[in-house]
C-alpha cells in the first residue's frame, strides 16, 4: 500500500512539473508574439515619423533672424513648433478657456495654427468664440454639425470655422496654382479627397524646387513639408494684428 501511494505521489509530481513546464513555455511563446506585435507597431509609427524627419533633414531649417513684420514672426513661430512626434488626434477634448490646448503631444491641423498664433499673443480660441457668439449665423455650425450654440472646446479647432473667421477678420487672398503667390505667414486651406478640410501655415523656407514649405499636421506630426499643391486649395488668407 505504501509503495502504491509513493508511486501515485510520484506520478502527480511529474504531471505537475510537466504542466508547469508547458505553462512556462506557453507563456514564453505568448510573450514573444506580444513583443513582436508591439515591435511591429512601434516600427510602423517610427517609419512614419522618420519619413518626416528625413524630409526636414534635407531642408535647411532656420528662423528669420530679425523678422520685420508679423507674418515673418508667424513663420518663425510655426517653425518653432515642428514636432514629428505629435500624434494626430481628432477626438473631442474638453479644454480650459481662454488659452486652452489639447495635450502637447496630440493635435490636428488646426492646432498647428492655434499654437503658432498663441506664441505671438493671439488666442484663436478666444477670438473665434467671441466672433462666433456675436455672429453665430455666419458660421457653419448649424448647417454642418447641427449645433445651435457655441462650444469653446472645439469651435476654433474646426477648419470651416477658421475659414469664416479669417475671411471676416483678416484678408481673403486669390487662390492660384502659382506657388509664388503664397507668401510668408499666409494661411492655406485645402480639401483633401473632396471630404477632409485641412489647414497649414506658409513659411519663409523654400523646398529644393523653390516652393514655399508648409507647417501642418495631416497625420505625421507637426511637420514642415513641400505640400502646397498636393491637394485642392480652397482658401487663402492673411491674418495678423
């Protein structure tokens, strides 16, 4: 009887060791799969930001040493916020008012414009809100989004609203396919694929082709790119104090 019990205990222990060994190996295998998945995802994001960095690295990026007007200062401000690691994040976010901003490493195309102007003491969140509050019917909120009142969190972060604001408070300039018509500090809006409104700032920096380069964010961070004629231009503005 004692021999039988000892044999049974031995079988149980051996079984437990096999089971434990299998679990450890299974955990190691699962861990390898997870690490590989994470590596591939990180690799994909790294490639996206690296492309933007390579484009920037081929261009001599220097601010204007002694800017003579507001628009040269705006170009400098746009250059100063270049950051390929900013993640394109179109989600609705509640922010403070005035001078509210989404988290620094997130944002969309409008946040590039908002952040650049804020460096020059202009709070587009406040400016757009006040004008929209007084002239709500002139803005597309009701028609496009079914809104019946202003929203300090998002109004200034929508391209169609900025187009109305810049046209009202700034200057509307001709839309052409001649790149020399787009000057330092100009604001350009596009319609990408006939459905995605986009906006960027024209800088003083020229590409290898002589085109004015744009600071914008269309998914690869706040970057400097030769993209003026990449999409259909639908708006051309100048706005400053």
